[in-house]
């Protein structure tokens, strides 16, 4: 575009809590786009009925070097350009009631400048997690010097729809719930040419109805965009698309050329005319990334870039086999973007939205011209986690499991928590476990704060319950998840505090509880509400436990309500609402007593899942054990049933989190160790991340299965908050057969470090607490006081 003026850009991030520097928080809030003299704009003729990619441009002049802030948002997404360079992406995923805009601080040199935006809007093919109102773009500055020059609605922005771009629906081959969206077919279009001044541009039109989005400054930092170098070209061949992969067809010299390009060491790779090439790339790990191709020539060529979590044993659908690492004799079935170069020089081809998996396949078909591939790069994306923890154990398998758990958490953390390959939705049940991992491994908690806050915006249907997943274009209700959301508030209170954040969420917590309590049976248990009363996969039909159909009575849902009421008691008490605490405590105690009376089976010596005592599970025993209102005798009985009854229905990879919590509560360190070691099954089968259900399930990366990392820190090392806000520390290790464990987790005031050296003749704990933070160590029925800084305790002699 010929622009040479200098500039510098910095993102300004708001926060839902007191986190972040005062300057940044003030900067984000002082640049409120909803009170600026700016307006939503759109390309004339573009409506919400049609998917489209649009571009906007504006030229303006700066008389002398100047620094000011701009606010930017779009429906649905944008790439922001300044002087031809992409400087930002958004808008941060939200909902109409909490529509986010990004704030950028830009320093411009004297002279002419160019602002541009590429935006896209998907109608019926929009991913489930992408909410929308209507297509549009908005940019504004609070600086009065430049508002008239650059603000949409005031300045003379031009706009056009990019022809030749269509969106594809590929869910039939991969799965009906695929929600990645924005899979494009670009014909004769390169993103670095979309601001072509010779194209036909029109004046952008104002959209006066933008008030139906409530605008808020973005609360998350920019997602990562980091080049990946350590990938391997597994094969290059000429085999027809969709055929079986065979090393017998590998073209070794060409594979080396593609490999050199990926490592930024090679020259162009030229695919000759009337040819086909298939390039299979093994990523060596699970990755969420954007691909980028730069091509020259090749008019009439077609390039397809596909991603898959695993290779398939079937040619037409994704069906995983036993081998996650090999590829010979397998098929590639995945999601892809398609590009058809125009034949110009240096055309930049990349998807609008990232994809994920362990395998990438690139297919190139040429027509009468050769195509030169001048660059092939992969850029990993995701939330910029700091992973501020350490863990070392004298068991190599557990260390490998912890590393894969972390990778799973990383790949499931973006603008919301999500599963990266399929729905890309933030579910409450998953998010609670991901939030616990966050507390134990991260200092910054903006992502879990956003999750807690945004779920209250989902309560817009026929009930006061939050939806099971949000943001989402579809309403789905899993009523038990609403109870876990209340427990998530309690988790936040204990690990981070939040006296300035939690009060505005408490009204919905009370509405949820009251909704459940309004439907009680004659014996005092609550009836299952309308909706999908999912508790766990595997042993329950469709995930719904006995008594889980609307109007019936489920013991598991009642135990979850007990936990929600206990959480509400603590929250109300800590926030100074003594009446609310008293009310929640009384109701919770009464309900716990009814559960104990109605659900206990004397003959089976276990808690039943239903009042008819037809079903018995680990789920009921561990939820009962974790309820502090359960009498001591029944806790011991439930503990015995959990340990000794071989016929209990077993928890899945997800719900075993609560089983691990029960093992820690009852001091069953060896059983906790055995449960965590079950994840070795997936390690042995080559998984790079842990799956949603089992090795043949639909999702190979699902962060509710990453909870062993939390338990290694919380349950094995035993580090947890002793009081709200982590104002005191409780260390209660359950190391089982492990002889040496060492770990460090973040605390709002520093770090907590625990080293445990356990043996028959010597048992030592070395513990370091942040300055000003007291604590206790509990070990085999004994309690030791902890002081700030480092200390060593002989656990055998005291």
C-alpha cells in the first residue's frame, strides 16, 4: 500500500476485578466506545441473512507525532490494519448483553496513515459459540483532536464486500456438532490484496440500531500468535485425495523441501502444471493454530489445508484406531479451508479462524501453470497462560500425565474455555474443573472471572437458570450445571476472594436455588426440573441418572443441591449477609438430612441414586462424603462402600474429579494414586491431550479430563486455601506410595512450595509460605502450625 509512516501499538486490557494496573484499567474504561461520537457502520446492502467478508478503509493525516487510543469492535469478527500491517484481532467472544470491544493505544508519526479492517459475518453457518446481532463495524477515539477524522459515523469510511469468498459446512464427514465455523473457500482472493484501491468501493452506511448490543471493554489480553517450528513432514505423495496413506508412495526429495520451508531454511517449493501433491504434516503434539501460505503464480490451482485430531481407519468419516502416532495405512478425515490463487505474486492465503489437531494435510492441484509455494507457516494461538507452577514426583508416569494435562488445559483455553475441535463451547461442568486448574497453576484469573460473569447473561429463557453452555447461539439447559455454577462462585471465593466481584453474581445464585426448591416431593427431596439433567457419561443412559427425568427424583441432583446450598452459606457469610447464610444453612442441613434418610440403603450399606433404591454408584457415595452436613457415621459407611463395593456404577473420566476429591477427604492416598495412574492408559496409546470420554470418543482434547494436574497439586501435595481469598493455607498431603513429591503453586501474595519426603524411618515436609500468610499442615491425624517463609517439619517426631 506504499505507507512508510512509523507507528507503535499497545493493547489496553480491562479487568472484571481489581486485577491489572490502575493505569490500564483507567485507560480501558475512559475509552468507552458506547459514549463516543461514533456509530456502527456496514457495507450498503449487506444484511444478517447472508454470510459475507467485508473490508473497510480510511485515510487520514497526522500533523506531528501523536499518541491516542481507539476502540474497535465488529459483528462478528475483525482483523484491524494500520498502514498495511495487521495490528489486532477481535472482537473478544461475548454475547449481546456483554459485547466486547478492544482498546488500542497507537503512537503515529507525522504524515499520512491508513486504517483498515477486514470483517466477517456468518449467517446459518456461524459457530455455536459465536453470538451475533447483525453485521457491522465500529471504531472510535475519545480524543477530540482525531474523533472527526477517524470515528465511524463521522469520518468518510469506505467499504466493500470481497467477492469470491464462501463459507463451507463440513460437519457431515467429521460430526454433526462441529462448531469451528468460518471455514472458507477463497477463489482469486488473497488477504494482502483486499485493500486494492482500484476495486469498486462505496461509502459505508450507518446502522442506527446498534443500541441492541451492550458494549464493554475487552477483559482478556490478545490471544497468542506464535510460529511453530518443531513439526515434521511425514509424507509427500501424488495419491488421489481421500486415498489410503502409504509410505510406499512417499516422494523423499520433495518431502525434504517442504520440511526445509517449515523450518524457514528452504527455498520455494514449486508444484508443476497438471499435478497433484498431498503433504501430510505430523505436528508432534495437539495444536490450535492458524496456517499461512504465500504463493506466486498458479492461476487455476486449488490448495486445501486440512486439520484432524487423529487419522482415521475409515476413508469417509473420522474413526480413530488404536495407533495415534503412526500414519501408514490410515486416512485423513478432517476440517479444511480451500484457496484458489489468482496467479498474482506473493499472495497471502490463511484461514479466518484457527483449527486444531495433531495432523495437517495440504493438498495442491495445479492447472496449466505451476504454483510456487514461497512460505508455509503455522502460528499457534490460545490464551497466553503463564503456567506459574512447578511439579516434580518420583514417578515418571505421573509427570508425563501432568504434562499432558497441562497441554490439554492450554489447548482448551481461548477467549473462553472450550473444546477446541468440535463445538468450541464453554460448558459449566467443564469450566468448573478448568477453573480449578487455573487457580492452581496461574496467577492471573481473567478467563475464569469472565466465565463466571458471562454465564449470568445466559439466563434469558423460560427459567432463571443459566444455560449449560455460553456464549452460544443455541439454548441448552442442563439444570445440574446451574448448581455447579454456584459451586464455582465458592471456588473463586476460596482461591481468590472477590468481595468486589461476587456480590453482583449472588442474586442469580439465589434464583437458581429457589427454582430447585420450588419443586419438592412429599418426602422433601426436590424433583428433577425440565431440561437435560446430565450428570455423567458412561454408566447413565444419555448421561441422565436414575430419577433424572422431569418430575422424578434423583439422589444425585439432590446431593448437588446440598453442595450448592453449602456453597451459598459460605458465600453469604463471607459477604456479610448473615440472614442469607442462616437461611441457606438451614435449608441445606434439612435437605442433607432427608437425603441421608431416604437414600441410605441399610442392606446394601450404601447411598442409592434414587428413592426406590434401584441404582447405586460411586457418584452418590463421593457426593455424600463431600457434603459437610453428612453425619460422621454415614460418612464412614459411604466411605466403606466406595472402597469395597465392586458393583457400584463407576465414574467417567469427567466425574472422577469428584471421586478424587472424596479420596483426598477420606485420606485414601493410595486409591487417589491408583485413580490418577489410570490416565497412563491414554499415554500408552499415544494421546497428546486427554479426551472427552474414551479413546474412541468424538473429542481428543477436552479439559475436564485434565483434572489430574489439579489433584497432583491440591490432593497429592495437599495445597489448598484454608480460608476465603487464600488468606490462610491448608496443606494436607495424600501422597500414597510416592516417596518424594515437590510442587509450587501461585498465591496472590507470592508462591506456596511444598516438598514431601516420605519413608518408613524418615518423613519430612519442607514448606514455604508467602510473607504474611499463616497456615496449617495436617498429616495422619496430626496438625502442625505453619508460619510464613520456609520451614522444615519432621512428620514422625513433630
